[in-house]
């Protein structure tokens, strides 16, 4: 999940929050590996970054850092809580 979002954020921030809402958020909700509050926080933050009035390269950097930080511990915490199978299933849920 982290890599899909980071790759998306390396190209453009346009539509990043929509991509998260349509593709990543449903997978996170379905697997219940994050709380609804955490999932919503990511959505709000991505939308704020997308709408900032700063140059695109700066927005790209902010978006990538935020994604890597917010989803960075996700894989390790999922592995600890539910095993490696959940990680591969979550990865399968997010369209590439």
C-alpha cells in the first residue's frame, strides 16, 4: 500500500486524494488494519496537500513524506498482529 501511494505521489498530486479514496481506503477499511479515524486523517491530509498553493515539486515532496510516514509502520504492525498473509491480501486489494 505504501509503495503504491508513494509511486502515485511521485508523479503528481492531482487526484491523489481521489485515488486514495477510491482504491486504497476501501482496502484499509475491509482489512480493518487501521481505525476509521486513522483512515479519515490520511484522506483529509492528502486533500489538504493537494489543495495547497505551493509549487508542485514541493507538494510532491510533502505528499511522499506524509505517505511514507503514515503508512510506514503499517506493514510491520500488520505482520505483528495478523501475520504476513494479511499484508499480501491487502496488497492484492489495491489496484496497481
